[in-house]
C-alpha cells in the first residue's frame, strides 16, 4: 500500500532514470497505490488524481508517455467493471 505522495516520488525517480523505465516498475507502484483505496469507484477517482498529478510533473523524460499509457490502461480496466 502506498500514498499518492509515495507513488509520485517513485514516478519522479523512474522518470529521472535513463534508459526509459521498464513499465513493470511503474505498474507495481500504481497497484500499490490503488490497493490502498477501497472500492472500484474510489479507485477510479484516485487514479484520475494520480494521472493529473503525474502530468503536473512535466517531465521531458522518454518514460513519460509509457507511464501515462500505463495509467490509461488502469483507467480502462476500472471503467470496464460491471455495474
């Protein structure tokens, strides 16, 4: 389990690394963050906050597009949940 701040700190570190990140590291951080949130609706909302805060990092790293793609995959997964 991880907080928003802890997850963003992990992302900052990954975005500073060269060569570009292995998406598995980012994915683990996303799962750790989402596991701290109860309920699918709350997870979807938390993911939107995480994505917005990630964009605010404004990193020129080549790792930013794959990181945002991974966040979008999680969004799609959460949006496909049964009602």
